[in-house]
C-alpha cells in the first residue's frame, strides 16, 4: 500500500464511496443519504489513495437571519479507520478551510467527539447555547439524541 494521497474536490464518481465512508461511523456521524451527498457535492473534499476514497469532509453554510456573514459548519469528517493517524484529517480540514475562508464567514463551527483533534487546528470549545442557529437548523431534527443540550458532542468554533 502506498502512503501517498491526493486531496481534491469530490466528483460524482466519489458519491458512493463518501456514502460508505460516512456509514462506517454510525456512532460518531449523522448519516448522509446519497441524495444529500449529491446535492451538496460541491461542498465535499476527498482524500484519494490508490484510486480509492480514504477520507472525506464537507461543510454547510448555516443561514442566519439578519447576518451577512453567516456561520459555516464543518461536517462529515471521516477517514478510513486503517488510514487514521496519518495526517489525512488535518489535510482535509485545512483544504475545507481554504475553500471556506474566501467566503468570509463570521466563524466556522464543528460538533465533535474528538475535540483534541480540532484544538490542534485552532478551534476552541464553546457552549452550545452560543450556536442557536446550528441547534435550530440541525440539532432539533437529530434522531440520535433527545435534546441538543444533552448530546455528548462538543461544540467548537474557529474565528477566521
């Protein structure tokens, strides 16, 4: 197995692989239907090695009433388990941030079970109550937890 990999925007040929990769993390990630991946494909970045998708990340713009600089959420960061701890997650998040920065959002957020990873990238833990737009848009429809405030994921922000 080669250790080299390529980070690139996702293409339609990657949809099934992204779907399968996200599905490998049922406890850590919310499922992404194939239709959702296709509709948001322009907001996915993949890592490819040996012509196989071994990692993916996406982002979502969270609409905020009265704000011309909304928040962007990094979502669905998934690395093939056998390829973790090789810098792929860092490369994917950095590539996503390169695409997000020119949009000039007010902040970038993530909800995660691995806050240590995101702290290394400059994210800081923040109370979920400060992310009301995220809670209203996504968390209230979550099928995994009864309340956004009892969800065990850690909310983190990055000012860019």
